[in-house]
């Protein structure tokens, strides 16, 4: 097994020397730790004393304390370092000019989960825009994509559906690291940002999280295990429905359901191909918060049996079709708002396509939908090549 060193690990070795004399800001959260579990702010403050001038936190807060969807975090103050902590999930989601005024370099160290709708990529994108506008340098400390860098899934985000859960036309499972995404954003939007990246060492595109030998550090409150990230590219679609995606349980996204589900009917309607690499366990649960709080839900727990062959987006779209077919009278799409979008349905923003929910409702098989995406995926896979950092 290869030893993987993150961008933060490499910064701690000798990468920090390039930052001597600069005024620094740091966008990070509770998962921004090095191999010895030292937080990024402590690594930087120790190596470059007095140079950190501001901290920034993404959605869920600098300490990962807040829940999902417009649960805003207030600005704060780090008493140990004596510097402000700016929330980038508050009244605004882009750093203001005033926040960047006293900085030369904004360092970004966030653990992404490899799915388009995870908002850390959008926060990074807004930081790149603000930094380019203010002529500041951005330094990305890269981290692994838990889903690896080879397998791509789902439709590309369509023009007109860009949002905080979709800043760029990439597939749902995009196979890019944060450093690579930053290069894509800079290119697509012609930001001309002064962008630098400290890449990982030892990481290969074939690696899932389990292959990195790195400890899993929860990047957000409902991402407790690597297995959560493995199912998330598909299971996130339940956020756009009246099914519980498992928030309020110990295994969010792996567990999902609703009080009205007839699990045996749904399971009987699934083909073997949809269940490649996994098993579905019929499972009942009572969410302690969020959708169906305190009510008995019937659903499933996804168990991954062969990770390389498992296709979470295909599985969840097949399950969605089965739920609509079985419970058309009770199933509902969730209504706005969703991540600061007040007009479009959440499912349209999540899938990045306004027609796709209608096609599913009309009974178009998931296999036919996948055929539609196959060409898009091939084109994207070739297009992204110049922006890749790892073989």
C-alpha cells in the first residue's frame, strides 16, 4: 500500500518555505488535519508564526457543527491566534473584498467527497473569483478524492442549472481532486487567478479512500464514514424528495426510506444489474431529526460488496424509478428553497437537468438514461485531461 501525503503533509515538510513573509488566510474545517492529526491552522501557525491573519469556514461551520441546507454559521474569532474566523456560509458565500484586504495568500485545505453537489467545491470557486478580483494568490493543499479519479457517473450539469450545488458542467461523480477542480474552474470561467497547488504524493487515480491508509476525518456532520462518500453520488438525490436520506440516523445516505414505502415491492422491481457491487438490506428506522422526525420509516441499508464495480448513481436512479412506480400517489418532489435557490425544484438542481425528473416520472428506464449520459461522459473524460495533476 502506497503512503499518501496530502498537500498539508507536504506543506509541513518543506512547502511552507515558499510562504515566508506573506500575510496568510486559511479556508479549512475540522477535517483539515495532517497525518499526525494536527489541524492545518496549527501547522501553519507553528511554521510561520504571526503570518496567519484570518480563518475562513465553509458550509457546516469552521468546526463542522451545523447541519445542512441554509443552516448558516455566524462569523467568529479564534482566541488562541487572535484572528477573525469568517463564515463563507452566512449572508454571503463569497469572501468580501474587506475579508481579503489584509491578505497576500489564501490557503485552501478542504476534504471534498467527489460528488458535484458537495458545496466545498462551490466555496472554493467563489474564493477563486474573489481572489482574482483582488489580485490575491490562492494556494490549494490537495487531498484525495475518496471515490478515486477514474470512474465517472451521471449527467453533466446543464447550462441554466448552475447553483451553489453545481458551479460547473461536470458529472455527478466527477473523479477530480480539489486541486484539479480549481484548475477546471479557473479555465472554464477565465478567472486568471494566481493559482498554486501543492499536490499530494503517492496518490493514484485508481485509489479509493480505503487504499490511501489515511484516517477518515468527517468533512461534514452527515459524512461519518468513507462508505457514506461511496454511496453519496446517488443517495444525495433523496434530498430532492420526501424520502429521508437517513439524516437523523447513525448511517446517513447508506440508510434511506419513508413511512409509506413497501420495501418488498420495490426490491422485487429491481434488476440484478442495478445491484452490481452491493446488497440491499430491508431496514426500518426512526429519524431523530430532519424529514419524518420521530416517525417509523421503512427503507433500505446499502451494503457495498464490491467497490470497484459499484455504481451509486445508477443504483439510486433505479431505486427512484421503482419508488415512483410503486408509490406514485404518495411520493413527492421536495419544494424550494434549496441552497439559496427559491424557484427551481431541489431535484432539478441536484440532477443539474430540468427534464430528467420528468423522464423518470414517465417511467423511462435508468438504463436508457445512462445511454444518454455515456456520450457526455466520454467527451468530458477527454476534455478534463489537461487539468489532471495525477497519472
